[in-house]
């Protein structure tokens, strides 16, 4: 609905729509980021094997 309103409002609405879209797409996926940090920390803290 908000995208339809932004489309109707013209260039100002288009800028707002693009800003909201870029903000939404640039947010990190926190669950995957947390798993990656845990995985890297487990690898770094594991004993070295041959």
C-alpha cells in the first residue's frame, strides 16, 4: 500500500520509496551473522590438528 502511495506522489515519493527499499535491502541477516561469528570463533579456538 505504501509503495502505491509513493508511486502516486511523484518524484518525492519515488525518492522516499528508493530510500526505504535500500534501507530494507541493506540490513544484515542477524541470525546468519551470529552463526558465522560463532563458527569462526569455534574454528579459531579449536586445538590445532595435523
